[in-house]
């Protein structure tokens, strides 16, 4: 079971195992904000299984230069909606095809439905007379650095910003 760790300012910081979360709580470094599942029975105590914990001290988040590009990340950024028609997307499309020098970057990859991806083929949207519904860009924020938030638990939704609840 996974536990969401919130910084002292209530922003998501990491996802850890519930055992690590219990250690942080028992050491007095964090407090339980939400519980889920069966309680943990110890020799002296019965504790709730933490789903979300809040650190007592603020931890400065790591500043990385950028988020690595992934298929799952592109679909999450675009809310699983096709960049051309708006229907449900299950594939990723290169705006400028790789055969024409298109890179695997956040600015060149968009979520795309299978039909639009097959029709577009090795063409650019301009050649097809299509327009993108938005300008693709790299996602920003600490939430994008936490890979475990790609599939968040239901109990975490009140603690996650709207941009990360995809």
C-alpha cells in the first residue's frame, strides 16, 4: 500500500510505503491526515494505516531541470484527449514526424486517437489542414516529478492540485 507524503505547506512531496509512513509518524516527524484499510496492530498500539501523512517541517523539494518525456506523461498532460479531434486518446503522435526530423520532446508529442493518428500518418497538421487544440509544452510543477502520481489513489484527490489529477 502506498502513502502520499505532503510537505508542511500541503503540497505533494513523495509517495512512500505505509511502513515508511508509520516510521515517520512514530518518530514524530509527521502526522496522519487520512487513513485507509485495515489498522496496523502492534504489541502496544493499534494504529490506522496511513493513506496521507503531513510532515511537520518543511522540506525543500528537489529542483530538476525538466521532466522526462514518456508516453504515459504525454497522455496524462493532455488528459487522454486527442489533440486534433478531442475524442479519447490512446496513442501518442509526433506533430512533426520523426522521419522529418521531429524530436521526442514535450513540444512535439501530443495525445492522439487511433483514427487521427492513422489518417495523419507521415504528414504535418498544416499539410492535413488540421489545427492543434492547444500548444504542447512541458509540464511544470513538483507534482510532475513524482512518478507514482500518474495513478493516484482515490483518497489522495482532495490533497492533489487540479493539474495533477489526470
